[in-house]
């Protein structure tokens, strides 16, 4: 095997690590925001008011039906025609947040539907309503059951972040592409990028396993 390509990538490691650091920053910010927005959407869904639930379900279904790349194009290139302009970084984080928040809300709703109805009925009979009902009765078991699926969704955020190269966000895929375009070492540069993405995903998987163990010990 010719290791010359990997030697070139190593010589450009600062560029690759800079892309990795930006990818990690994007993933953390987008995941936190998607979790917050997704939880807010879930809270509206469990209220049971048809005037809110139906439009929310429609919006979630629409977002989930849109290819992520198209959503990036729409936010970065489409919205300026309406007078709304974002930097490429802000547009990327916004797209990741909106797209994954829809999945988070649906995952939480699915986990909520799988819970026994008796617990919610008993809580309502004891005077739990609204925000208090959601945060103290509904959310804890729903979140614990949804942890593995939420972990998978965070891995999806990591993978989706690579699409931000289309709006010139200088993340990990952008860095790998710049190195291969400059030195023509596509195999080495992309293999190194894949390894970094794999390490990020392994970190998420390890965190999920730890949370699952804690959840199981407290059942």
C-alpha cells in the first residue's frame, strides 16, 4: 500500500483538525437546539388540542419529507430572495436544528404513545396538568425509553453535518475535499475523514450506553 497520500494528509493535519473541531461545534449546538425545539413541539403535541396538534403534525411530516440538502439550499440560497439572509454557519445550524427537531418530536411522541395510559390518568386525577404533568409525569419515562433512538438521531446529526459542504461551511468534509483537491489524494483524505466521523459516532454510542445503564439501574 502506498502511504504517500496519508503522509500528505498528516502534513495538512491542522486543516483536518480544524474541520473536525468545527464539525464537533456544529453537532453540539445543533443537537442541543434540536432537543429544545423538539421537546417544545412534543409538549404541544401532548396537550391534545386539535387546533394545535393537527398543524404541528402537518409541519413535522412536511419537514421529515424534505431532503436535508434541499432544506440547506432553501435556507441559505432561497430565503435571501425574501429578505432573510444568514451566514453559511448560521444557515447550516438552523437547517440541522429544524430538520432534526422534527424527528426528536416524533421520537418522543412515539415513546409517549407506548407508555401505559394509567399513569397519566392517575396523575391527572391527582391534579397534575399542563407543564407540571409533562415535566414530572410524562417526560421522565418517555425520555428514558427514547434514549437509544435519540442517540441514533444525534449520529444522524453528525452525518448530516457533512452536507453543509454545499454551502461552504468549512467543516470536516470541506477540509478533506480541500486537501484532496489541492494534492489529489482523495483516498487518503476521505478515509481520514471517515475515521473521524466514526470516532464521533463511537463517542455518541458510548454516551448512550452509559445513559441506558443508568436508566436500567433506576427502574
